[in-house]
C-alpha cells in the first residue's frame, strides 16, 4: 500500500478540530498546492461513539465494530468542538450571502480560509403558487438546488469533501456515481487541481458522462452496479484515494465531511423563512446523505435555541426501501427489489443506517412514489410553475402530495420540497413521457384557423 497522505502533518485528535498546517504536495497537473491552517473536525460513530483516525482513509468505510454488531454498515458522523450557538449563527448571518455554504463554516466539518469553492449554496426558495394549491398545500415551497455551479445539491457535498481531501493530502478523489455526484466531484477536483476518478454504470445518461469527462475526470464504466463500489474501495486501499461517495457493497453513505455540508440547506431555510416554524421538509432519498445532513442542520438550530420544533422530515423514495426498513424490527437496510426508474439518482436496492437514524431520531418518516407519478409530476411542475426538475426531485413533489392527503403534512405551516437538480441532465425520460402523453401534429400555414389571426 502506498501512503500519499501527509500523516505527519495531521495533529493530535485529542481536541475536536484537528489542525492541518503547511502541508504541500504535487498535484495531478504538476502544480504544487499548499494548505495552511485548515481545520478538520474528528469523526465519531453515532452508535458506539468511537472516534477513528481520520488520517486513515479506509476509516471512511464506516464503523467496523457496529457493522459487525448490527449487521449493517454505520457511517461516521462529525464530532464538533462544541454545540452550535446563537452567536455563531448571528456572526454567519452578518456575512455576505454570496459566500454560500462557507458563510456557515464555524458549524461545518472543515474550516479553511481558502476552501475549494465554485460559489455553491445560497440557493433560491420559491413559492409553488399554482401547483401547491392543486396538491392541497397552499404553502408549498421549492428549494431550487439546480442553481448550484454544476446544477445540483451535490456541489455542497463536494466543496466540503474536496476541501477535506486536500487538507488530508489526498492526490486523488473518487466516487461511484450515477450522475450528479460524479459531475460535481469532477468539477471540484478540477478546481482543486486534484485527480478525479469516477466509477459509473453504462446506463448513465450521456449528458452526465459528457460533463464528467469535460471536467477532466477519468471514467471507469462498469455493467454491474456493485462493481463500482469495489473499484473505489480498491483505490482507497491500494492507492490512497479519498472516497467522496459510498464505496461499500452494502452502502454506508458518502464521506461525513461531505454529508454535513448539507446542514447549510437547513440554515438557509431557517433564514429564508425568517425563523418561522416550518411544517415539513421533503427530501429525495436513497442513501440519505442529503436527508441526514439537513436533519443535523435543524438539530443545530434547535440546540442554538433558534427553532422550537422539528419540521416533519419526509424521505421521498422509490421502491419503498426506507419505508420497509423503518418498519423492520431487525436492523436492515436491504436488499429490496428494484426496477428501472427515471429517478436513478435515488435508485439502488439498499438504503443506509444514516437515513434511518436521521428519521428515527427526528420523528420523520418515508413516502414511496410510483414510477407513473414521477414524470407526470415533472410535467406539472414544469408547465404550472416553470421549473424543469430532475425526476428524483419530482419524487419529492409527488411525495408531498401523498403526505398531505394521508395527513402526514398539515397545510397550516409552510412545507418545503428540496429540488436537487435540473431535468436537463436526462431529457430522454421526459421525451419518452411527452411522446406518450402529448400530441404535436404537423401544422402548415393556413390549415388551422387559430393560427391565421
Ligand atoms: Zn460504532
């Protein structure tokens, strides 16, 4: 095993934020980077509270002891030096919103005066004034994550994860991805001057592959879904890659240094609603990175005394994996049956411990959406509101409708759907649906009276 990591530069873990100072190395493109005074929080298992050595990149596969005891992998979370405070939030709010997620860096796992950034975060919150009432939710809002630099929520995760990888001295960042994660990681690796390897499957939409390659990533295209993870795990073990995504066959989730960057979605929602109570937050979920991060962000707000009650967290899913795992008495995350889905970003036969833990500790639940509802919702969201969202985002909108009709969401308080990415990355699914449901006959001038005004 090679050891490209500057282990000597990583200080003691007796304090909760490890300082990494004056570390330098040659990057993939030959430049020499230097990172001074980056601060990384340590990791902690949410079940047994063990704290692993963060310089050992294989520890990002999760807590071994709890995996053996529970039979499912357990992702580490971040241990902060102290609970978030009202004063920290006040300082952050006084900073320019254009700093995006880094405005909140005192509450994030990575503190770096020069983070790897493309301007992520600070995304709009928009009232769905036409579609909301039709779904029974007059106060339904959309958090539009497609305004991020690579048009998805993953930019929050990758900005933080790549900054952490750089601080730890990794020369290669890697991910197993069906799309958004790989595109985003490729862009942030390019920004940092690091090598990027993406392991993906052959059925990924061409737009995703084109974007990954345009940003300079090396693609490993495989046929089997689980081979992707083995390729990344091998790279971590043998070549010291920093895995930004899940890399275990039974999924554990993405690096905690990325997952906690999603806390900023909670902070922004709190600010955008002016601190008023939020009834429900509906998040597309498979492995639950975004969901877990958002729940932890709201936990910070409650700890700081800035929000009295949890919103109702709803994992919007396909295949019913989270729903069934929540009902199970024995710990399980799958496998469950799968079928082709337009919402491939949240596909897969498993969910994760972190998704279940986030819902159980916050009183949340899951709502499963059928394939027919996904693209119908995509068409409604686009034609009634002007948002062309990716299919996985539309799972959240459809789940909000179902949750309202079953009484899980009250219309008395505003509710939010997190729209994770744009539909432009996979127009073929939309095209197929439109061909089945819309007619556009060929028209010649003079043949239709309504065209000859
Ligand atoms: Zn543990």
